[in-house]
C-alpha cells in the first residue's frame, strides 16, 4: 500500500501468504516484523525519509505542548469516523470521553 506525502509515495509493506488448503480464508498476513514495518511507515510519513526509526523504550515519556480538547471536537471526530459510542456524545454526558483513535489525531505531527 502507498500513502502520498507531499507528492512522494510512502510504502507500507504488507506481507501476505496464500494457503489454498485453508479454503474459506486462504490469504493470511505474515505477522513476523509486521509492527516494525508499520512503525517505519508512519515514521517516514510523519518525519520524512531522512533519519532512521529510533529505538524507543515503551516506557519512555514524551512531553509536548499543552492542548485543550473541546467536547464538540471529539463529537465531530466521532461523527466523521462513524463512532456512535454514547460516551463520546455531548448531549449524554457531563464529561465527554474521547476514543483511543482520537489520540492519533492529537499526537499527529504535521511537519513533513
């Protein structure tokens, strides 16, 4: 698969295996190295082709600028992606929660 970033195609390499003996679902994704391929794809998409994906400890703490998230913003996001969870509705909650995929929006750094 490819994603365009500023007129450059970034490759996400999905490795698949065909097993005709499985009948119903003969195509399977190869899991070995999958997470690394996905991380490398997003690194290039977000930060460009220069530099390599750093080895980051999962316990490392990242600090960014303070951000205020408005409930209406969460609700609009959910409407766009089709998430109808009741926890994300302004009309149903005093405190609106945000779905996990909203964190991608908040963490996205457009600097490429």
